[in-house]
């Protein structure tokens, strides 16, 4: 189980180093907008949006997937709450096998690289609640998410982080979101195993009801 050994090595390094080396470089400014103008949610939350990154293709535990694990969670959130969406898109990792991707992501995290994303940053002025979700990569969110973080202002907004992962839970993601948005009201966060998302809708519904 070579892949399993690699992931264990990844997690070991993450726990040993507390790996969160992002935001050392200046952001480049190519951005994407895939804002999905769905109806806004009802219930306790006001107008909300899910900002997420998700990598389709070769992945740990689930094999080659057409839809990334985090995207499935983001879609559930929108389905259940009516939240709009903004997907952070980069083509940098398209078609990459899992092992080279692990290595590339490791270098990016160590260097604090900020890979560009497609399109432009979303206008968040109409939103009170911002879900932020992504896979855990080397103990935090993928670096491209930090590129977007540099381009948005979440002052005064309720921010709800979530992750999909294969053992690290929320890892450093909530702390790193708090660092990126010190004037936001960052909530506790939610995590789910990537290999569980396709059968985990009940778990997500329970979490969303608890907000
Ligand atoms: C480059 C890379 C690094 C990863 N690092 C971790 C990690 O540090 N901890 C962990 O639990 N899972 C790690 N994983 C597993 C992913 O977090 C997990 O498979 C996630 O559900 C993928 O979500 P996605 O399909 O939305 O991209 C890593 C996966 C990749 C591709």
C-alpha cells in the first residue's frame, strides 16, 4: 500500500511541523467567478455563500473521481440552505496522479506559494454568512485558497469553515482562516472524511441544523 504509506508520511510531517506556510508571497490576480445565483437560504442564517475548492481526478481512498469530495459537500450545503456558490478554480493540477500532486502541494505549502485562480474574486457585499471549504492538503487548505483569501474582505461576516480530509479533521484550517480574516466571526468548523461524503448527507444535515 504505497499510497497509504505516503499519506501517513504526509500526516506525520503535518503533525510534526504544524505545516501552515501560506501567504508569504504576493497574490497574483487571475480570478474565477462561478457564482451560482441560487435563492438565498431561509432559517436562522441570512444570505449565505459557499466558497470552496475541490480537486477532481486521482485522489486518496476514493480513486479517480469526476466530482471532488469537497464539491459534494458544497453542493449539499447549497441544496439544504439555498446558499450561493463560488468555486475556486485552477487548472494547475488537472490530470495529475495522486503521488506527483502530493509532492507539488508539499512544495507549494513549504514555499507559501499563492497559485493564481481563474476569473475574478466574488463580490461578497450582499452576504452575511460565508462557508469556506476545501480538502486538507498538508495540514491546511490548498494554497490556491489563500490566494483568494487575499482578495476578499470578510470583516464582520460569519464565517463557517469546513474540510474534507483523510485523517486530519480540520487540521490548521480554522486557525488559518482566523489569521486570514481577523475581523470575521469565525465559527467552530466542520470536517468529514472524503470517502464518507457520498453517504454522509445525514451528517451534514445534522451539522447545518445545529448552526
Ligand atoms: C496533495 C494532497 C495532500 C493531502 N494532505 C492531507 C492531509 O494532510 N491530511 C489529510 O487528512 N488528508 C490529506 N489529503 C486527502 C484529502 O484531504 C482528501 O482526500 C479530501 O477529501 C480531498 O477533497 P477533494 O476531492 O475535494 O479535493 C491530501 C490529499 C492531497 C491530494
